[in-house]
């Protein structure tokens, strides 16, 4: 891994409103001991909840579409519809997929953080119907504050999950950063005729969700209380490989993964790109163990509230769907499941696509 000298920080600051003052009282002149570290105390956001809000991001990148260069590989999937990865055509039977994803810690354990970050980055390839073939680490580390041994543990977690995926990690890039950050740039391959895309949904089909939601609530609770939620970690470290294989085998053509913009946000982007609407049955949406209690106790992140603010003009809710129900459906996920248009055996159907536009929650 290449390491640069400390320099001017160029990342966009996170804007999560979660209190992050805990664990910030350590002596910053030398690294603290690994036993005393809570990684979440060194980040202003956590996981995919630290994304730039979707409305702001769309405004910032609007119009930034690359030109097709004569003689270059044909772009099959680019910036237009906010897909999970880019796709370029190399041969009639081969598309290359490219993506990058990184974030700040949502759990205190460095090894688990690495595993979650890797699973999350690899998910973008699976969400496109592809197979990851190579990955590069992306690291920001406050080397004067946190022990390098913790960075090693983080990288070991990422390597273990990439190995499980059959994807070699062959280096990367690191910077000295005030906040710890980790993720991967991943290259994958897919058959051009079997891509899962945001713009390929049709009306009259079931909608399947392959992981429960609610990990954002539990991550926020963990950040504030230190409680560890094994179900959330198990969900976030699980690869979406089997779900993607099942979706392709079922004939699906439209899918995305559910991450920082929440179920409602990612569903809205897919329905908007495809020119159709959706109906979601709130009671059919699976929840990770402990999420309902975390919602009841108010552990809603700022990122989740911004997600709902952004998507609200496109959502209608039947009685007795409550504001809390909508917040749950907008919960900022980290390494969430696949949202597939079509029935995928073994996974719950949570609604259906319909003619028209917008999302109705019943």
C-alpha cells in the first residue's frame, strides 16, 4: 500500500449530527493504546450514514457526464441513473465494472470495521450482476492518534472478506487523515446481457429485499452507548454474492443495493430511472434484531432524517403508516442487501412495481 505524507485534507466533511465528543479527550501527541480505543469516537459520521445527502450530491454532479472518446471502450452504464458501478464494454460477451466505496467507522472493533467496509465495497459489483476480480484498499488514518496496529487489524478484516469473495487485494493508497476511513476500489466483470441496472425495472413485478434493514439505527446506538449488536455485524459483513446469483437465476434485470440513502432513497432512484412507481408493504419489510427498539428509543441518525426529507415529496403513506415507519424505511444502511425487481426465491417480497411514478407505503 502506498502511503503519502500528511497534507491538506481534501475529503468533504461528514455532516451527521450524532454526538462525537466521546473518546476525543485523549492526548493527541502520541497514539493511544489499542485496548482503550473506540473507533467511532474519532469520526463525525459513521458508515454509509456519512454520505453527502442525496439531494446535495445530485445537484453537485448534475451535468458532469464524461464524453465518449473515439476508440475507447463503450460505456454501458455511466453517471446518468446513479447505478452502483460503471460498466464498459470490452467484448460482446464481457463488460468490466468499476466502483469505489469508503467511509468512517460505524463500529468500534477495527477488524469488524474492515470486514464491513470490504463487504460494502464488493456489494456494488454484486448489485450490478457482476463478479469482483480485483480490489485496491483506500485508507485514511490518523497515525499520530491511533495505533498502526489497529489499521493492520482493519486491513486484515477487509482482506478476509475479499478472500471469501475470491477477490485478491493487490495494494491501494493511504493518507494521513484526521479521521479513520476505509474502503476499496473494486473491479469486476459481467456479461453485458446480464447486467442488473437501475433503469431496467418494469411495472407489475414483485420487489424483493435480500437483507433486513435497521442497521443504521443499531450503529447509531452503538456509537452513543457502546452496546454491540451481533445481528447487525453479521448482516453488514455478509456478502451479497448469493443474493446476486439468485437474482440473475430468477431472470431479474433491475436491482440496486440498499446503503446510505436508505430503502426509500435507493428505491426512488431505481423507480425514477425506470419510469415506474412502487408500492411497499411496511409489514413485509424485514428488520434486523433490535432495530425496532432502537427506533423506539430515538437512535435516528441525521443522515436518516435527511434521506426522508429528500424522498418525502415522492412518497405517500396510507394509514396507519407513521412518521416512525417512514424513518425506518429511510434508515441509512451500511452494507445492506439487494433491492431486486422480481421475485427471488428464498428472500422476502416487500411490494411491487406499478405504472406511474412515486412510492406508496401501505
